[in-house]
């Protein structure tokens, strides 16, 4: 028995010959197409590892000569976003409710700038299966996780959430590291991606560094905090803001530092603009309606890369 991605696995009743169950083959474990297969069953949308028995056969779909199979599927937007299905829902007929693995797979794919079709092609799995992983709680096989990790430039451990409580940068330094300064434009480009940064302030108890969800609006760093917080007390003084990224696999990364005065934003139009342009709410939750901005008086940055000997 041999199959290709997108083929249909049909299980028949040994007595009547009628179809008991069928599903789409969304993952191959052997390059020659021999079992076992990852099958997404049509009646449940669940994906399981299947070793077909004597009551099963393969229904081959039509493929263009010399091309990889592509199962019938709804369209995907060019940015690799949600599959189109019911209004407000997913291609599986219900609102996306991804599990932890699905969120990590989607985040790793986004970091690589890949659409679902591109990522699925790299990993050797069907695009429909990747959509299923990203949109629904799933339990992919170890073989699928290994292929996804290789395709997305990450590891199985990372996709499973290993190391989330450990600080980054525990790997070894590169053999031939190169440290260089970033230009102001390069610093701004990295700042504009938004995300989580750290604000360093002076307090009566000594220096403090607080992580914040931030945005860049009109060349200023903006974040929300509570009126009685450490960051609110720093308004009117000079503070430092730092954001960085570490590539564990390549032992490289970058950091950008912004220094300038912090002020509270009170003008209604300015507050409305910040609310409209905010990419996310503060992760800690709670009432954090006080907007603080940091004027970029000084911006510096550095980047570590590895060079060939």
C-alpha cells in the first residue's frame, strides 16, 4: 500500500463492502508512501496515526504529472492567515480554538514569514493538516513535530513548550561572533515591530527594570500602566527602554536601547490614537488605562552575528 499527501483512506465493512469511515491522508512517515499515515477523519476532523488493515484501501486523487499533490481546500490569503470557512469561523466549521502546540507552530511560522502552504511544503505535510494544527487542539505525532521543527527553524522541545521558564541565551557562543553597532534607522526598524520591552527607572528603593507591552507611535515608545505603579512614578524623569531578540539556534541576536524623558499622555485625541493603534492589551491584565510615552532622545543598538572563518 502506497499513498501521497491528500489521498483518501477508505475503511470498508468486511461483510457488506460499504464504506465505514474515510479520511484525508495529511502526513506521511515514509518517503515511499508506505504506512503508517496521519489521517484526518471526515466525520470528526480529528487526526490520528493509522496503520491500515486488510479492510482499508487508498483512493488516489488526481495529481499533475511531476507535481506534488494538493488536496482540495478553501483558499488562503497571501499572508498565511486563517483559512476561510463560515463567517467568523475556521475552515473546520467552528471558531479557531488552538491548543498550545498550535499557537507555537503559528508563531514560529509567522517569525519565518511563511504562509501555511509554504510551511506545509517545507515540512512535507498537507496544508489542511497544518491549518488543523494551528486552529484546533491537536496531538501531532513526534514525526510531524520533527518535520515542523526543521521546517520552521525551531525544535520539538520549543514547540512542546519546553524551556518557557528558562532565560534565553543558555546556548554556547558562536565560533566566530561579530559584534557591530546598529544605525539609527536599523534601531527604529527593530523597535517598530512592537512586542515586549523593558523600562529601567530609578525608585526610592533603587533601580528597577519592568517589562511592558509597548507600541511605537510617532517615534515615541508608548505603553499602558496603572497610576500607582513603579512606572507611573517615573513620569517626569529620564528613563531607559530596552528591547532585544535572541536566536538560540544560531547564537546570535540584537538589542536596542532608547533613553529619554517619560511623560503621561492626557490629551483625549492622543489617547484615542494610542488606543486605536495598540497591537495588544497589557499581558498582566487589570486596570492599566494610564498611557505613558518615552521620547526617543538617544537610540543605540548592537547586533551579534556569526561570520564564516
